[in-house]
């Protein structure tokens, strides 16, 4: 690694990446909402889906594809509206969820593992702010004099993905376990669905009003 990246820059990147991962943001709110809807498995799978999408963004940044969003504003807005529409779709599903605990008191089933994974992945892939973040953040820790710039970007992006996955999965697991206990009550279950739907709606609104800068 020492021959590919500047170790001082990489150390600074690790500190910055850790701060970014643990700071509450839209992705973390989404994972908490998914854990609240479907329990610990849904929370962890949503985190895994987001991590896979982030890896796609990292590869795109390494190949220079992400820079297209800075030169093609229309592409940015199309993706932004598509992402907002998908989040609103998830919000409507949460608001309309009337599932109740089973007779033995077990919490109602939320999104399955596969669905939670894809919901996390699609939400992240359709967020142009994540793409622009990679364009603006990762190059700050690249040393062009060492060469292998795409490789440096890929290493930085991959590191961020792994760190984010570890933290997000922990949060998803924790929020999911808490929600599973609370969902044994039909009233609390309904309240959690409303909270999840409100979070999805808020994230959609944030994406709609977001500026590309």
C-alpha cells in the first residue's frame, strides 16, 4: 500500500472517513428506519445493500465516470427525482402497513432479506449527492506524483465502504433488535411504521430540494 498511496494522506483519510461514518446522516437514518420496519436482519441487509452501492460509486469515481454529473446537470436532476420517487414509494408502503403481531406475540415480519438489500442499494445508487461526494472528497487524499490515480481512488473508496458497512451494520442490528421488541405491541408497531414512513418522506424531500453544489 505504501507504494500506491501516501501513508500520511491515508492516515488523514482514515480519521476523516471515521468521522463521516459515525456522524448521523441520511444513509444512517435510512438504515435505522429499515431496522425499525423489518428488525435486525433488515437493518443489516439494508446496510450491506448500501455498501455494495457505495462500491459501485467508488469504481465509477476511479474510472472518472462520476465527473459526468458535474458537466451534465440534467443527468443529476433525473437521478435526483428518481431517487426521491423511490423513497416516496417506500414511505407509502410504510404508511399503509397494517401488519400486527401474531397470536404468539411474535413481531410482524417486515421486508425480507433480499428486499431490504435491494432497497438499500437502490436508494444509494439513485442519490446523486453520494456521487458528487466521491468526486469532491476522495481526490483530496490522492497524491498524483505516486501515479496509479485510479488505483488510489479505488483503495480510498473501498476503505470508506468497509468502514461504513461495519458501522451501518452495527446501527442496523441495534435498531432492528430494539424495534423487534417494541413491535410486539400492535399500537407501537403502527407507530414505528409511521416513523419509518416519515423518515423516508423526509429523505425524499431532502433529495428534491438538494442542490448539486
